[in-house]
C-alpha cells in the first residue's frame, strides 16, 4: 500500500509531465489511463479526507496542499468523469464540505499557492468563494510582510513559489501573484545566494520571452514614455522586460560594490 505522500508525488509527476511536454496530452485520450489516474486520485483523497477535517497544523500539510493542486490540475485536464463516483463535480463537493482553511494558516506561500490553484482548478473559487478568499488573504499577508519576519517570506520560498508556478504552466505576466513575487525577489537581490540568483535569472528570462511573444501589437519601449500607455497587464510585462533588460539578478550585492560598506577593506 502506497503512503499518501507517494501517491501525491506520483500524481504531481503526471501533472507536471503533461504541462512540461504538451505532446504527452495525447495520452489523456486513453480511457484506460484516465480511469487508472482517477482511481489513484480518489484513493488519495479518501486517505487524506480525515486530515482535512483538522483545525490544526498537520505534519502532512505539504502532501495535502499538493494533493489539492493535483486534483485541480487533473480536473482542468478533464481526466475525471463529468458524472459518477469519480467525477470532478463530486470531488469539488466533497472538498468544499471537508476543507478547513485553518489547517494551512501556518503554511508557506508555495503550499498556499498549491491550495489556491487546486481550488481554482476545481471551480471552488467561484462556487465556494469563502475558501478561496481565505487562502488569498493568507497569501497576501505573506507577500506584504517583511522578509524574514513573522508573516513574511524567506528567499527560498520566493524561488520555490515561482518554480511551482512554472511547473504547472502558470508562470506568466497575467498571473496575479507573479509580479508581487518577482518584486519581492527584486527587492531581496542583496540577500540572495548564488543558486537563487541563477534560478531567478532563468525564470525572469523565460517570463520576459513569453511576455514579449504574447504582446500582439503593443510595443514595449524600455525606459520611454510609451510604457505609460500600457494596460495594467502590460505594465507587468513592462516591469518584467525592464528587469530582464537590466539583467537584475546578475547584479553584485551592494556589500561588494558600496564604497561605504567596503571602506574598511581599503
């Protein structure tokens, strides 16, 4: 018998494989495979359901948040039946009745994003909006907190959150949480380690490339007044393109280039 974590890891691997390699989506036409995945998802849910009733933090909270993400993603891929024992509608109903958002009150932003994306994929942000609003409030409190402080975010959480969005195909300028995450990473550039800088530099480059490709007739002229005419979505694009143009995450920390901070070395 597989543990809950193993089942969730397997579901997550399937979800990210389809997102990373679109040609694999043809496998979803295999009814036998869809039935097997549906049964695995339902078995995972039945094993996790008692834990969702808890009002306190649980050691398996990471598996629970990722399970919600997988269920929402599989629902969007239409793996589940439209009706029946293993249907997206039945799953959404069960989750809306069982989920206690308090369970994730101390969770990190990557875990909260998994919950948010899962609820969205299952359509619960509109049919059971109280859950979605509660999760969004928790995410906002982290994004608005000071780095390293209670309610704030650590640098590794910023990187993990952006990588999570990339793995499920949601790392775009149009995704509401992407720009706030990127802005926090930008402001934390002096405290990022080398590995975090390399990852963020690559993600920023991908974001800028995709954003430029998605701009139809709107031309972003870096550093010019034309940026003022862009819509709110395109303003995010302008910010991303500007940061990529400056190669922001390759900058040296101020401690290495500031004369005042390095004065003792001279």
